[in-house]
C-alpha cells in the first residue's frame, strides 16, 4: 500500500524528484525480489529484514538530491531513485547506483 502518493503523477522509470523522495520511501514497506523487507520511517530510521534477521540504519536525502543510507558501523551508500509504475499506479521504487552498478527494486507491500 502506498500512502502519501495519491497526488503524484508519473511514469515507469521516471526519476523521483528530490522533494518527493521522503514521501516515496515512507509511503509503505517494501519487499524485494529475494523476499527481504524494508521500512523507512519519517524520522530517518530504516529497518531491513532478511532471513528473519533485522538490521537497523538511517536514511536521508543529501544536498545533491540523492537518497542515502547508513548501516552501522561504517557502510554508506547513495542511490538515484526511479518510480516503478504498473497500469498507471505507483507500485514501488528502483534504487540504482551507477558508480557501483547496483540496482534493486522494492515493491510496496
């Protein structure tokens, strides 16, 4: 379910504008292709659950408008976000880091 996105009009693969990143990541919990889940709280906390194991980190939007995450003790990453749209409805986000070639998709649960 994606709350907070009813007024967003976009198409599949379009970049998420920096001013919409917070609404996009907090609109609902995500499930990834491998079955892992993740939630993003408005206060900047994120929880990732894989194989029953939960880790907690933080997220933010940097001065360049990129989504960033930090996982203690030292892992930092930043991603460009794109909308995933199916039949005119936002169904999730693509997280990509062109520098490392990392790409993963999260669908709203």
